[in-house]
C-alpha cells in the first residue's frame, strides 16, 4: 500500500488567499504627487539635499525618483531650472549681478559659466544679452 500525502494549506494561507492583495508601494511614491518641481528646486536654493528636506524624503530616495520620473539626477534638473530662470530674467532686462544674486550663484562669472555650459555661448553672456533664437 502506498501512502500519498496531499499538500494542504494552513488556515493562514487560506485566509490570505481570500483577502485582496494590496499593491506594493515603492518608497517615495508620494513624490509623484508633487506638481511644481521648479518651485521645490527654487525654494531649496537649487541644492538636491535641500530639495529632499522640503519634500520630506532622503536624498537617495529623491535621486531614485528623479531617475524614474525625469531620467536625470536632481542636480541636473536643478541646474536646468536655474539656467532657464536666468534666461527668463535676462530677457526681462535684469543685470548679470542681479540674476546671480537672485538665483544663488556664487558670482556673475559662475552664472556665465553655467549659461555657456547649458544654454548660451560665450559672446552672448559677455554682452549680457540672450542670443537671438530663430523660431
């Protein structure tokens, strides 16, 4: 005679199978609810650690979120926001020194370096005028 053991489930396993499973949330999911990241960057003086503090998360969680949501680091995002704001202020007639102070650049030379690196070219920055973009 052969004895066959049937695999049975425990009461806990039976109960768990009846309860609908909750979707597993990833750490930092509350960050997807934030709509104005430009404002967070500006309020955090364009520093990722300050941005993380503002949104109540760790710097590492913020980095993971930015990689998933924007495909870049918080530092790159903050730099792009800051340069875009600098261009807007320059187009509205602000001086380089005023822009540098308002957007927390070390000095106007730092501002010009960022503009040359990310948006403008050298001559336009030296003259303090935004380039003439066609289109």
